[in-house]
């Protein structure tokens, strides 16, 4: 069996070339929602073309509320997170995971809407001294279950970031940033075909993609934009404050990766 788990974000979706187009849930236009569903469905279709036996999808941008389920490929399972975990029902039964609509980590030159969790409060997030973004975080959570990141789509900077963390990953770059809040797009049809082909190739591969497994226990360092954000983090008894804008914690688990 080849079960595939698809995690979705929004900034790296095809057809979105302006920062102001991206919101949360009902604040998104019908066009943005349609593009999210189109990219997701292209990944689902590619996965099945490549031999997937089951596909699960998670609406994850801003905690969810971005999908129009009437547009979702009926072959896919929608993860409603019945276990109450933000990463949903991904487990060791899955062959691999996709990240659709990815963006690059905070501080990436040439990244469209680059950020790590919050463009307002987080300056850098580091794991054992290595700057890491949401791609790495998702891959690490999945590595807890032995599930590798095998495919992603997003802007060109995010695709490059993925290749640095996950050698052998299939990527589908659907746009290139011309500034942080503007991008040059592939035509929508071309973008969908690129996603479909990358998804198909990822499932067809026989060789294993390395898991992203930082050495445990791992040091998580949080560099904030301002001291008051660090004030809030340092109120947690598990957090050690280093200076005005920096705090850290030691984690024993890939699922314990945040504040």
C-alpha cells in the first residue's frame, strides 16, 4: 500500500501573485479558494497516477477553514483532525507526505511572503543551530512516524529550500518572487500539470527519501522581532531566555517543536 498524506498551505499556491490576496479562511476570495483546491486536486490526481492507494489531505493554512470541500477530489479523505492534533491523523501507515502551497522560511532572499509561523513576531527559528522553516517543521513532525517528505509545490525559493533539507524530493515551483509581496506566475494550467507530474514521480520512486531527523535532544532557538514577544515566550517555564529577543528550549521529541 502507498498511502499519501498531503499538507496544504496558501502562500505558495498557483495563481497568487500579490501578498494582499492571502488571508485566512473566509477572508480569502473565491478565486484564491479555487486555486487552492485546484493545486490540491492536481497533487491528489498525480499521487493516484503514481500508484497511491489512499490520499489524505489537511487544510492547514491559518489552522484551516480555507477549503471548499465541494471542489475537493472525491477520491481523497479530508482530515478533520479528530485527534485534536494540528498535524491531524498522519501516522506510520503513510508512504510519504506532500507539502502543497509552501513558502520559504523567514529571511529568505527572493522568497514570496517568506516567514516562519508569524511574519510579525518571529525573526528566526533554529533547530540545533540550523535555520528552519515550516517545510522543515512539517517534515520533522512526519519523521516522528517514519514518514518522509517526498514532494512539494510552492514558489522557487521554497522549492530550493526543500532540496536543501530533503535530498531527492520532487518539487513543483509554480512562481518566482519579484519582491516579497509580488511574484511572477506560471500559467495556471502549466502550474497544475507541473504539480501533477511531480506528485506522480514522487509516488513512483523506489528509493527512499531521507527523513528529516535532527539529533535529539534538540535545541530550539527562537529569535523574535521585538523584546515584548520574547517576554511572552519567556513566561513559559520550559523556555530559557538568552537575551532581549532570543529564547530557547530543549526538546526530546519532534512533535514538541514549538513554544
